[in-house]
């Protein structure tokens, strides 16, 4: 099984990624994030409503293991690198908890598959629906169809 994680950056802090969904199946990803995003609908994550219009960056990350397991592996690798650097250095000692503690670190663990699920900005899936419900567009299309039919009958 694969797991999907969604990270976003919003308008008021576009440089900071925030993990809004983790450990989703592909079906859950589609239902909870991709479909609402495509329709331009707000995203509901935990107890927070995220207006889709405020989203400035999106990363959909796919991993082979859960968020917790993947980030623990990142942390262990990070601590090993720090230990190796400290052993090989005579004068500098690095003191750090390493990477993997922040939910956003999942970006380092998996494959970014954003382009697989999102082909453009939010709200694009609703474009045709909005056009079909626009009386002005419907009037023009109906007029063109009537003109074509009238011309065809008149030529027959």
C-alpha cells in the first residue's frame, strides 16, 4: 500500500509548508483534497478550514510507509550523518536533533506526485459546470443551435 500526504503553503505565510493530510489512500486523497481543490471548494483539515483561494503552494507526496515511519527513518539517517561529522571533526561539534520531527519533513521521504493529481490552479473542474449554468452562455449557445437548425431546414 502507498500513502499520500498533502502539504500546502497559504497566502499569509507562503514560505512555510504545512502538512494538512497524511497517510491517505489514493481514494481518500481524491475525496478529501483533490476533488474539492479542483472544484475550488474550501479544504477541511482537522479543525481548520483552508480557503482554496489562499493556497499558494501544494505538494502531494507518496510514500511506501506511514508518515511516522518515514519521518523516523529521516531522523535516524540525519542523526547518523551528524554523528559521522562529529567523529570526523577535531574542532567542530554539531549539536542538533536532526531532521524528521516536523510533519513537513515528509517531503524528503517520498515522491512528489503533485502533477499526477493537479493539472492546474484550483477551481478548474468547475469551469464547465459554471459555464453551463450561466444564462448568458446558454442563451448564445441556444441561439447558435437555432440558427444552424434554421439554416439547415431552409437549405433542405
